[in-house]
């Protein structure tokens, strides 16, 4: 039987132990060794042929490419690119399934070139963070197992297809079935009559197996879903600041069926947002608007609940901060997709396809594979930053709020007077809106405005004003130094340290974190 070739790539000197452990695991594990053949460069290092070309040939012909990312970029080749990045490119050109494993540096800084490479990988691939070699091996095992499922080598039922021995039709709430039928007939023209019996409905939805309701049926229609799945809840917390620290202003746990959780959590979040009265030229009355479109919040929570990993004991968590809303769920990206795929219309590969179908029939999901791109469009129409996706541990979505100076959006025109910049953002970036890094696009707009104010001789007050303006979108010290034409130490010691202490700037990550950036405090007095 032909095995899938697995290319294990990293800077040689940084991950020699980890790379060997992964190699040995794949070779010796009873399941993985049956289907995969691992490769590391030590296998051909002693050959006479050009080892570098052999590495690239192996990478381009592999079916699976595993990348370990740490703090070192490695020695660069004459073209300025490291061998590891060359292997990464070769595997991509060969259409290998690529997944990255990022080392938790515990506050250590990456080399500049490695930080650039890390950002590139982060935007293109699904990735996981590991803190030690044993965690790495566990994550590799999970990833390769998912690949075998994707290839159809391992046949398993999805979570929502499975059944429980302790569940029966007596656990199904007939009222919830009727409510579903009423809504599904209105939204999608569902073919069954509203007086259809529960068994007929579940059979039609393929949520009944051997006369037992499936997990999907229990999640949607059980009298007490949490009796079967205690962690199948949405936990919501409201923080007055920008970090997860006490006091928690408000905390709620929403239980019940999946649809109820989504609606209640969405309403809870909207109650924490600012409201304004929009100006309408064609209507006599002004329309009430929230700072973030309700559809964006709703869609994000729907995705988290519908596509989470229900085998996990974790819950969906929604955190409302002063400058952002963070929705996280215990789930991973399907093998068929990369992070870059999420930013454009893509195929649908739901973790829980039958649960997703019920939500679609109810109108909670409008069209498969378009949820994130729709959110990007809606946020762009509201002149706000696009949601950010983080796949480092769970599936984490960050939605930036429309606070003064927290993101550009409506404040771009108000605070900086940039009608032209707004046109740049909407016209220059719209055509490739679903495939570009919106934060980078908006940052370039801000930087162009600030750059026009930079002079050879500037007072400290003028420099500080430029920093405040630049940090309407997050910037690192390195980026500020380049923008203002000053050294990093000068920017750090003369400005950043004091501005953070004075509450003018906010750190976007805990102190001493790798890749630290800063944003202007949204509560600054005007």
C-alpha cells in the first residue's frame, strides 16, 4: 500500500529534538505508521547529490507538509530566503496539505525575518501552538488523523450523526419541533406540514438513527440538552477594560437548544453596544443603529455554535471588551480549508453538517461557505475593520468596536479628515476585499496620512501626536520607528513607556508578550 509522504520542516538547529520525535512517532505509531511515511532532512544529508535540491524535491512531492515555527529564521540563501521558507513554498506549489505548529516562545522575541515568515504562515495556514515536545506530538497526531478522515481512509460519523444509549424520543420536546416547522416553512418553504409528528420531522432531517434521536436532534430539540452535553452552552462576559481581568461587569451562561443559545447570546451582546441614530435621506425618521451591525454578531455566534467541536469539554465563549468583541469556540479549521480560504467565498465543510442544515432551514445560516465573507462585507459597509481570525488554539474571531480611536471606520473621517482615505479603502481595496489583510490595508491608509506630517526636525509633542494618530490602528515599536524615522530604542524609551504609563496608549497583548503592538486609548479626552 502506498503511504502518504509527510515532510517535516523547520530550522535545523532549533528543533532537532522535536523533529526527531515527530518522525519517530509517525514511524512507530500503529495507525500513523500504516498510512504515512515521514521525511526529515537527516535522511539524505550524507548523500553526494545537492542536498538542498533534494529537500525541495521531497517537499514538492509530499502529500502532507508539517512546519515548525520558532524564533529563528535560519541562514538565508543568495536570494534572501531561508531553506525552510523555500520548502514551505515548494510544498505549496506541489499542492501538499500544509499545517503549521508554532512554538510558544513565552515572551521571547522572534528574529525579524522569522516574524515576517510567521505572519505569512499565520495568514495562509491552519496552525496550532505547542509549549513542549509532547504537546507537539499530540497536535501532530490530531492533524494526521483529521487528514485520514478527509481522505476517507477512516470512516467515522460526525458528532451530530452519532447517538447515545441513554437517549430516546421521550427526551425530544414536541413544542420545539413545532416552532422549528413554523420558522422553517416561513424561511425556506420547508415541505413538511406544521402538524407533522416529531418522528417524521427527525427522519426527514436525518436526525433519527435506529429509532434514536441523534446528537444533533438532542442539541436542537431536547427538553434538556445540557443533561446530555453539559458544555454545550454559550458563556458571555462583559469587561469594562481591554483585558480579561476582574471585575467582570456582567456574566451569563445561556443554555437550552442551540437556536435559543444563539438568539439569547446575540441579544445579550447587543445590549452592551453603543446605539446611535443614523441619518437617512429617504426616510422621515432616523433609524436606530448599533455600533456593530447585529448581523455580524449573530453570524459570528452562529458559526461558533454550529461548527464547534462538541467532543470537547470547552464551551463557546463571548467576551465583550471596551475595544473589541472576542468569540471563541473549541473547534479547528477543516482540513479542506486554509485561513486564506476563509477570506473569500469557499466550499462548506461543516463539522456538524446535520446541525448546520437545521440552522439553515431556520434562516440562521443564509448560504453555506459565505458567513465570514458576508461579515467582511457588512463591516466594510459600516466603515469598520474586518473581523480577525486566530486559529492558534481554538477558533477565535475578534470584532473591533466602533470606539473613538480604537479602529478607523467612521472615526477615520471624523478624527483625521480623510475623505480621500475612505475612498482609497472602499475603492482600492474592495475588489480584493475578501482575500487581503484588512488591518494591513487600513494601516497603510493611516501611515500615509502620518507620513505627510513627519519632518526632519520635530518636537516631542509633534512626535507624540503622530504616534497617537498612527496607533488608531495597532502598531509595533518597530513599525513606529520606521514610520517616524527614529531608532526603536528612542521610540520605546522616550515615548512608548511613558505613553502607556499615562494611559495614552494601550498594549494589545499582556506585557512582555511576543509581537507586542499598541493602540491609542479609545477613552482619551478630546
